[in-house]
């Protein structure tokens, strides 16, 4: 199915649902009345975490109908069972999105609302003003102030619409979605080389896209190959050197393949994983949340051990353990770190040789990759 672009200030799409599971059904937006439409799924943890907040807001704004639209469902009874189990904990209307049209995968409202407004996942919330226009789009936990402003009549819709459009242009959102569609078409056709070409064409036209989408191209390159290593190094040291999300995905992605490799291929992947995760560690800084420090340090420790640097691995694992204690992590997490520390104590420190055409520069307990 095809839907027009949906931005702040645009007309709200229709309410097209399969059924209502809770509350009085609503089929159209009542003129003069503000509405909130929130998209969620039973399999989405952040969606479940948003339920109490939305319930509280519905109590605060009794005249504003809140509709939680369940998307991505395969079993209506599964959604019904979840809603029944929640009982009074859900204090607003719950509907189930209309089933996908034949030959499509997206449920109807998710395509018309979320996909059309470039919302990549759920939860996603929309405020519809009394004129049937989209006044705000965002995460339901960030809806309080916009909703109050819309209800109280102090929301400057033209200004917000212009700001939203500027952000879409600045973030290259349209270009990113076009790239994702092109890559998806290649995947569906089994054309990996075509997917790589699609990335290259997009990055040449819009270099800024490589910072956020370069990891997608990296995944298409052969695991452990020099091509993967060279492009990964380009991302880590240049194109995405300041993007924590991309760097962490590179570091963890390489770690997941290290055990399937051997010899120089394994060493290349381990060294690049160390470089990416070391950069993440520096970027998040010492004041980061303990839970984040635990995750980054523990993953980095694994990459260091795979690189033959058991002493440095033990140091980072100890850092992860301390962060786990501060975060009051589950006993299982502490046990996993302790088991890793034991592995470090018995591992033979055998530093890997530098990857072809690259130099590994070690300073203290950290290393970085540089051109020879």
C-alpha cells in the first residue's frame, strides 16, 4: 500500500482498525476535540513501560480521547489476552490495527501513520488537534508539554510544522528512507552486490548518510575479509568516529562473528572491534550511566581477550564489574563477569600480529589502529 508523507501540520490519516478491545470505539476524529493516537505492540518493552504514563495522562485530560493502536500483530487473541491481563492498569482505549492488505506486510495504520512520518519503531505517539491536523509526533514519554500546550491553545502549529520540516531536511530523513527501500529491494532479490552499490551511490550523493548507515554496508562485506576490515576502519576512524550508536554496533557486530573466524581474519575483526569499542568508551565518558558503562566495558573486555590482551581485558572486566555493582545489576550479570575474569586469569597473553597494511599502536592498556 502507498501512503503520502505525514509531517507535523498535515491532515491526520483515517482511523482504520480491526477492532476495539477496550473503551468506546472511535471511527473518526471529532471536530474541535484533541485526540492522542499511540502505536504500540505486545512485544515492545518500551511500549509496556509507557502504559502507566498514558493512563495517568488520560485521567488528567478526560476530554482527550487516547487510543492505543496495537500493530504488528499476528494473533488477535494474543493482544486481547495481554489487554485483559493488564485490566485497570490500561486506562485508555485500545484498538488493534487493521490487517495488512494482500501482498503487503504492514498493518494499515502503522503504514499510514508511522511509516509515512518516518517513525522507525514503536512506541510512537501523535497529537491530533481540533482541526484534525497532526500537532506533534514523538515518544509517548515526551508528550506532556506538547499535549498541555495543544489543549490550552498555546501551541504554535505553523512554527512547529516549519521546525519539523527543517529537521527532516537537516537529518536527511527522506534520503535515508530512500536508501533503506533500495537496499530492501536488493535483499528481496538476493542481490548483495546490488545492496552494496546502493549504499555507495547514496553515500556519494549524501556523505552524511554514511555516519548512520555505514554499518549496513559493513554487514554486507565478507566476515573477516580485508574489505570488511578496511571499510570498518574507515567508519571507525573517519565517517562515524563520533557516532556512539554506529561504533557500538560495529564493535558488537564484529564480536558476534569472531568465534566463527580463525587466524588473521579473527585477529582483524578483534582488533577493529577493540578500536570501535574504545572510542565508545571515550565518547560516553566517566559520567555515563553505570548500566551503560557495564555493557560497554564488558563487551570491550571480550574484544581485548580475543585480541590476546588478557591483562587489558581483565582491567576492563573489573571496570564492568564495578559498574554492575553501582547499577545494582542482576546476580546473573555479575556471575557472567566473574566467569570472564576467571578466563582472563588463565589466558595466555599472545598479542596478535598487525593486520595487513595497518599498524596497531598500543599505549598502556589501550590500542588503536593507524595507517602504516
